[in-house]
């Protein structure tokens, strides 16, 4: 497990073979720098490794909507953990069917429960663990989490792609994964007024997207492969959120969305999301180009 985020001395961990995202979500906490999703390598129903250290302080079962065209759980869970690193802070965890009980102590990497396919997800959403750091007086509601800082250092240099061409390495009706040619360290590189950044995003379908920077970002235009895809609207520490411009992405003549994450150790892959499951008709080992239409 690797520490990837922190708030008030509470560290949040990601498996070495996993990925994480601050901003690839439409929910409010992800647009205020106050939530992170941890993606282990397991499928739905697999064990969920604890992303934090602490004692289970509460478990609440909540109803959730039915899946949007897919089979999903009829309920989700809110797991509240009192941090071992800062007992004045609670940690809110979602999307895990717990095997722990109130009073149990957990450490990063220990089994917390089973990964749920929640009705709050979209059809392309992979298994993940939603994490927020909260004040004890306000542990549950959708807003109110404390802002996070990224712990993972970024390279001070990297390649900016001229195009998004690569090989399909996985195909499902819900999405395909493409291995882009070039040196993508940690994620897909963009430029913000000439500075290197890494996209953390569901774009363009969520309307806004995040960027991880080496240093304090400035408000400016976001360029991908030399084309404008958005404008920075807000900043926090070495991260920023941009408003998506009127940009479109397509593969083989069909409009798609891109789902992008941060990869601590593994080679980054780009998720291609179709408008509807099963309409892209891509094949593994096929070479494709993601076209950008600003």
C-alpha cells in the first residue's frame, strides 16, 4: 500500500497495483478537493483493502437507486472509521460491504469487506472505495469533507502527446482500455500555460475535470495534443479543476468519453467509454486513434 493523499495528518493509501482518482466523478465532494476514490485491482465482489488506519466507529446501510441499465446492489454502506493517526478526525468510506464490526481496528491493506457495484455508479464504473476525511460533528452528509492534499510526487518532465494512438488491451461492452504510445508517467499528460499536468477526469461527460500539477497551478487554458480542452476554474495546493470546453472525442467515427486515473506504479491506460454499452465494436490488439475535436 502506498500513501497517496493526506488531510489533517490522516493518510489515505492505494494498493501498489491499483490506481486512484480525486476528480473522476460527478459527485460534489470530488469537485471540492475533499474526496478520493481508490481502485484496487479486484473485480466486484472481491476483497476491499482498507485505505486507512483506525477503529471502526460506525456502519450504516443505505438504500441506493437501481443500476442504470446494469445489475447492481440495492444498497450501499457508509463505514465510519476513527483515525489512528488523528483521533480528532473520522474517515467516511463508501461502496464496501463490510466484514468488520464496530470496535474493530484496521490497518491499510487489511480486508475491510467486499467491493459493491452500487446503483450510484455508471455502467462503466469500476470497483472502488470512496474516502473522505471528516470532522466528528459532520461525518455523513454528501458535503462537508476536509480538503485533501496529494502525496505522490510528479516528474518534473515528461512527454506531451502529439496524438492519442495506441493498442486496445481490453474490451468489454461497457468500455475498452487503450495503451497509448509514449511515456505516460502516472497518467495522461496535458499542459496548463506551458506547465506539465496529468489528467484525472471523466471527460467530457462530467463537464469538469481535474489536473495534477508539479507546483502550484495557475488559472489558464488546458491543452491536450495541442488542442484546448478546458480552462482552469479553481486551484488547491498542486491540483486544479477545469471547466470542459466544447470538446469531443471520437474513435472509429463514434463519440466517446475518456475516463482517466492516476497510476502510482503501473503503466497508465485510458478507458474509452461508449455512449451505450456494446456499440464500439473494438478488438484487443487493434490499433486505434482517439480523435480530439475542439
